[in-house]
C-alpha cells in the first residue's frame, strides 16, 4: 500500500509540474484547463499484476533523445526495445549504451529513406544488411528481430515487395514486429508529453486484456519523449502491467504485433 500511494503521489506531482510548464510556455492551454484525472482516466477494471505485458519500442534512433530516454528507463528500472537506424549526428557509443544497460535492440533501416529502400525488395534488403553489418561492427552483436520502415503495411511498399521482404526475414531467421498502439508521435513536430501519454492510454483502454506493443520514436525531434515516459511508466505499473522487451522468441498474448 505504501508503494502504491507513493507512486500515485509522484504521478499527480508530475502532472502538476507538466501542466504548470505548459501554461508558462504557452504550449498548450488544454493542459492547464483540464484536471489530470479527466485527462488520464483509469482502466475500467484492474489486471492482476504481471497478467499482461507492455513493450515500449523506440524507432528511428539513436539520437541525443535516446540518452535521455535511457536515463528515464534506468530511473524506473524498466527495459525497452530499440529499433535502430544507421548513425546520424549521434555518438556511436550510444548503440553500446543501449545494449550494455540491458535493453533489447532490433534492426530498422540504415538510411530510413522510404522513397529509395521501397523501390524494390532488393534495395530494401541491401539497406537492411548494411545496418546489420554496422551494428555488428559497432557492438559485436547481430539482432535477430526487426521492424519494417513504416511498419509491414507501409503505404510506400507494394504488396508484392512487402511479401518478398517478409519472406527474406523468415528465411534468414529474423522475427518482424509491428505494434498495437501508435500515439502518432512521429510528425514534423514533437507532440507534448501529456498528449503522447494521453494517446497511448486512450488506445490502451480500447484493448484492455492483452499484451501491448507501443510504438514510439526517439529521433532528435522527439524532445518531449522522456517526459512522456515519466507519465506512461508509472501509469501502466499502477495498472498491473509488466514491462518487457521484444526478442526473436517473444510470445505475445493477444497482441497482433508479430508479422511473421
Ligand atoms: Zn522508422
């Protein structure tokens, strides 16, 4: 009981701080006008602790945002899953930090240039293998699971190309994952932390009795992501979820995120 009360207090405190911040910088009048319990309603029923799992997945990093995400995960003793891309303006050591701190790493895309990689399955696979080789050189490990750019139903990809790419994954032992919840955090501008958290919670309420794979982005634009995690993590702990990481062997309960 003591722990539960503590978490609730921390949660209310965080909402208060974020709301005050939103008012100060004029980012969102909505944050200031609504009470936190109206914005973040509880589930209609509670799960047993550990009955369902939640997987926080981070695409399109690493970037300077990733370091801050790793700090928040460490603070809450939570492990995440990072679907990484090739190096941009980040320190290469960030790939090692992800692995050294016990998180899970999956392959996404080296270039992430949808107009090029989706021209043919061959071009997609070449980009994918370029990333695989880079990750091996940088970390000494080769991830055995992945996420397609834009997901396996990307509008950039024809059905035939998609099938050829998925066949390649299956033949070469790569498990491919989509997601259950997309909080729409990947636009040209970062959503506010409260909006990211709210979008996740709203979607989660529509699918209460299953494992949940959450799509998030940790590229350099997503500066609000660490604060969103400070809301999302205590919330789902309170709801009885167990945080877990994806691997090639993950068996999902009720989730439709596995592609092959
Ligand atoms: Zn992506």
